[in-house]
């Protein structure tokens, strides 16, 4: 086993790998210490507590996802950008289930204000601005897109679609098409400042 660097970044990276391998719920100070071959007290020299460790995994995942989204949406707009951004989320969730789960927990203040979180929001808003949304509607549209993607991915991960023979890829495409139509008509149905 490769030795884990005893630094904040090294331990958070190792915790993220542990989350992907064994599930986000398996990330504890004790489990990380066992993986690093040290006593838990050694972890506390670099990480304040379990909440800080989980926040670190959350922030790491946000940054990785932001980088993927940036690469996916470059040079795209409208439906193409939305589909590319959504695919980046789906691929990340499939490849890094533990890190994805970390992003489903409430973000601590430091995580919410981090560069990683800001980058992901900026890339999301870049996609949404392609739909000519009023600035005051960006937060609402972001929540709508996030709830739709996260809901679909959570149900897919839980195996909720396995009882039907229809291909889930077509359902995914239908969901993205529906998001596109909703966003395309958003400014007409929700002018800025109206309830």
C-alpha cells in the first residue's frame, strides 16, 4: 500500500479514496488512521476533527467536479452546454460515488465560501446565462437544475430504475431535454422580481 502523506491535503485525498472505495459513511478518523498506519492522534495534528475531514472531502470533490464541468462546457452554449455539464456530473457520480456523497451533505461555511464552490457556481451560471435568465433568477434556476440532476442520480445509484427494462439513458436524455425547455422559457414565465 502506498504511504499516505501526513499532511492536510494528503489525508483528505486518502479520505476521498476511502469514501469511493468503502462509502462516505466509512470515513472516520480511526479508519483514516488505520489506512495511514498511524494512531488517530497523528491525524489530529493535521485535521481539526471529523467535521473538518468531511468538509475537506466535500471541498475536494467540488473542485474536481468544477474542473470537469469547465472542460465539458468550453465552447458550448444552450442545450449542448447543459447536456455537457449534466454528463460531467453524472460521470463524476458514477466514478467517485463516495466523493459524490460528500457533496450531498450540507456545506460548512468554509466549504460554501471556498474557491472550489465558487468555481462550480460560476461554471453553472455560465451555462444558465446562455438561456438569457435574469441575474435575480440564477439562484432559483441553479437549485432547479441541481435538484433535478441530484434526484435522478440518487435514484439511479439506489437502483430505483432497475425494475423496468427500458434503457435509463433515454430517460436521462428526456430529463435534460425537459430542463432545457424549462430554462428556455424561464425568463418569460418568471421575469426577475416576480413570485
